[in-house]
C-alpha cells in the first residue's frame, strides 16, 4: 500500500487519499464519527479504542478540524448512501408486523 505522510504526526493518506491513523487500519473519519455521534472526548475515544494513543487521537482530531469541510462532506455522502440503501431495501417482515400492531 502506498501512503503519503501529512504534517500531522499520526495521520497518513492511503493510495486513495483517505486519512488513516498511522500504524493502524483505522480511518480518521471513523474516529470523528464516534466523536460526533456520541459526544466522546479524546479520553473517552481512547477508552473505546484502547489500541490508539492520545497522541494519535489528538492528531486525528486536529486533522479533522483543519479539513472539516471535506470530511463533513464525506460524512454527508455516507449518510445519503445509507438512506438510499434503506429506501431500496425490502421491508423486514418483523418490522412490518410490529408496525401493524402499533408497537413501533
């Protein structure tokens, strides 16, 4: 795999120019999604991802804040793709029965 170093000590770009936490297979955007979805602090992110150091986490978050517009666009693209897949998916029989019984 070809990687490109960035000015962030613990962040590299893979061959597709996706930001990865150096020494792992974890994408920066995955860590950011945890932070945004759950409101986790860097310390909580480390607790949830014990294989990451606080240095890796802070470096990844710095990368996010410096590239927020680009990463937020990627997050929005992913959310739209999920919405589209859900809209195209066949109904789940259990969910349909629960809806008919007004349980959900």
